[in-house]
């Protein structure tokens, strides 16, 4: 029951964030003030000929957090979600100035919700599973 309640709250929270301003993926040195939402946009309007997605192509969502130069070490909580909200990965705690966290995803459009009590910067990008 607790998992169900948590999932319902998260989906409601994610829906509110989706309605709020979104930032595109990839994002470079995006400043986070408590919460930020990032989404990929590869829909039928952008790429009509290649819109059919098999869900089989594998790639990685890469996320790295940092602080302002000389700032104290901080952390951020990350949720990665498919645009259709069928898959939610997280919470993942990312420490600032640690190597990038790599999360395997498929070829659907995905989003990243970042929460932090501190002011942090994030870089978010996707790469092929082979590292390119």
C-alpha cells in the first residue's frame, strides 16, 4: 500500500512538473533551484518518418551534478521516467563532482526530474550503450 501511495504521489508530482516549464535534453550546466524537469522531444512532429520506435534500441541516460566552483559538496535526487509514464526509475541519489551516472534506457522519449535542497548544476545527455 505504501508503494502504491508513493507511486501515485510521484506520478501526480511528475505530471505537475511536466505541465511546468520543461528544459530540453541534452542540457549543459543547468542550474537547479529545488526542482527542475527535463524532457526529450523526438515526437512525430519533429521526426515523422522515424517516429515508429521499437523499444528495443538501447542507449544510456547520462547525468552528472556539480556545484559552483569552490562550493560545498551536495547531492540531488533524480527520477528518470518514460514520457508515457510506464517506466519510472529512481530515486537515484547523485553526488556533486562524482563521475556521471549512466542509466540504461530504450529508444522512447524520456524525462528527468531533479530535486535538490542545494543549488546544483546538472549535465544531462544520452549516448548509445556502446559509449558514443
